[in-house]
């Protein structure tokens, strides 16, 4: 939400208070996990607000499925920390990662000195739009609607307790310069912008376009038809025809003095959220920024170096050793595939391994993950990573007929794979072990992969894994539908086209 960044930078630089006295706390509620350095009472109240707003989102946009994993939020009052992690000026970043859905969000008082969860609401909307629906959506739709929901405030009037007001004019200023060209440019966006100014403009136009399409009766059905076209594989320009005459739409939006109608939504009946809070450990706190950098793959080489140095400060932390191992293994994958691989390098990308002239060894990742497991043999993330490294080694060796080796990989994944909603990556890898071995996966493994996708629909890796699994089983129709829905996703379009060629 870059539009507020520069104001927030000035505010943060102007703060002269000493270092924050509150300890870092971890709070967990029914649907979310939040890490923040605020007072416990404020954190409890914030968790209640988050869970209530989750109910608001589900009321306004009823989901087709439920989230399998709890998104983890990390909150900071310092926008420079987020900018460094993302390598881009932003006040919130939300990522539906294959390992976990994660968000880094700014949390600062508003002009009246009250806590402002707007950036948190932005990410809540992002997660809901990504994970509660099966059709993928273009960047402008998710960004525009999330930007609209981020304007929500909770009424502080006693008679309006439990009411959220969304779209207040003072928080949703009219957007200038809306033309056909501006709309067409926003509708065509598939990649992150290079500059913060371009991204801020994209957010403004997206919000002005998406909010009326969602909320106003005159546009009933238009957004649904557009998303159908987009997820049906029609190119971006062709899908945009479902929005009607862009000249007329631009003129109508440009005349508006109010971007979208104000919505007042009451959480009814009220429900008290159960929250478990504990202090964060020293190693958890030290890992916050580096963990997010590693997941976002912002600067893998330097992140791995800093994590290696952190292992010296926390030599008995399984978490630190795991994060270091994961960063090192991400470097291995980038070396093998010339960048981030689709579905960890498995699926239909088999046989297309791009081993660089000087491939990066997995020896350090292997050493570190084993060190993590020596400290904590039950650390599930480390068990999954070790299994993934072992599986990749078997694939590199040319698929040897060595059932005990594959059995060893599956033994590390089996317990997590039985809970695929919570551990979808383990379930997907467990299923893949049979594919790489040349065996038909058992029905249980097939169902686990399906559940992993159904309850983590916003993660392209799981959509792709399910599509290729359906194709192999002969369910070509469903497989083609899933693959076609990925054709407009720049991260998966090439792999989806290749898979479609096989799925005839």
C-alpha cells in the first residue's frame, strides 16, 4: 500500500522515543497468528478485530472453500524494515507461499493516535481473495478490492459496537486522471512495477475500478464474467472486453466524487475470540526479517550469509539452522533452474532440469538441515526440507530403482501428509515421491494432494501439482481446466502450456 509510504517514512523518522519497551509476543487465534511488539492487552484487542474482520470478509464475499493454514502476520511500526525485506517501498506485503501464507505489515497509530489496522485489513483481504476461491484473479482485482477493504474502521461508538465502516470518503479519495488508457494499463498488469510511483498509481486506478464493480447493482455480474474469462485462459485484452466499453467506463468513473459507496457491516452475533499469547524467543525474534527475506527470495545469497552468521549466535536453535538450510537449498534450486522453479522443480518440469555450468551444491543445505534435526528431531519444517532434498537427489541420479530410498523420503513426510490442509507442501511432495519412482500413487496420497489444493487454492504450486496428477490419472477435463486457469499467471504460464500439450 505504497500510497501512504512517504508520509509514514516521515513519521517514523520523526519519532524520538527510546527503543520499544514492550516484548515481542506471538498471538494465535482460531484463524490467524500475529507477531508484534505491543502490549498484551492491545494485542488481544487486535486479534479480536482481526477475527471480526475475517467474518466481515466472509459475509461480503462468501468463500467457496476454507483456508487450510493460518496466515502469519509480522507487524512493525517501521516502514524501512518492510522496504528492506521486500526491496521495494511498501507498507504491507502478503504472500501465499507454498510453505505458509505470510504477511509483513505496518502497524502505526492514525492521525488521532488510535491503532490503525488498515494494512492488516489489506492483507486479510488478499488472503481471503486468494485462498477462499478457486478461480485465480488478476493483480488489479485483488489489489483494488484489498485496497478498498483496507479503508475499514471499527466504530468506536458504544451504540455501534461491532460495526465496521468501509469506504469512508476521507480514506477513499477520488482518483484523478482516469482514462481509457489508464484503465487498459491497469487491466494488463501481470508483474510488480519497477518503481513505487508506478505501483501507487496502479493501486489507485485498481481501487477506483474494482470497488464499483464489486459493490454497485448497475455492474452486477460484470466482475464475475470478467474473472471467468481471465481464469478461462483468454488473454488479458480479450478478457477486458467483458467489462464493456472502456471509454464509457472511464468517463463514468472520472466523473465520480465518491469512489465507492460506504458500507456499514455489523458483526452479528458478536463472538469473543480465544487467543493464546506467549513471549517470542530470542531466536524467533532474530529471524523475523531474514525469514521473510528468505520466503520472498529477495536476495538469497546475502540472506543465506546472514543466516549462516546467525547460527553462530544461536548454535542450539533448530529454527535458525532450518532457515539457513532452507535459504541454502533455495540457492540450489535457483542454480539448477535458472530461477525459482515451478512446484519445486517437480511435476511436468521433470526432464527440463537446467543445470548451470557451475551448479550450486546442496551440501551446505544438507548439513544445516541435519543439524536442525539433531537439535529438534520433531521439527516438521526440517523434516519436510530434508525429504525434499533427498527426493531431488534421487531425481538427479536418474530415478534409480531403489524403493528403500523412496520409502525413507516418504517416512519423513508421512505424518504431515496426513494433515494436508495444514501441511500442503508435505502432502504434495509425498504424492510426488510415487511419481518420481514410476509408481501410481495410492488413493490416500491422491486424496491428500487434492485436499492440499482445495484448502490452499491461492498457491499456484498446489494447483499445478493437482493438475498434473489429474492428467496422469486420465482425468483430462479437470486437468485442462486447472491448467488453463494458470495461463495468465506469469510464474506458471510456460509450465501450464507445456503440461497442456501433454494433457490431450
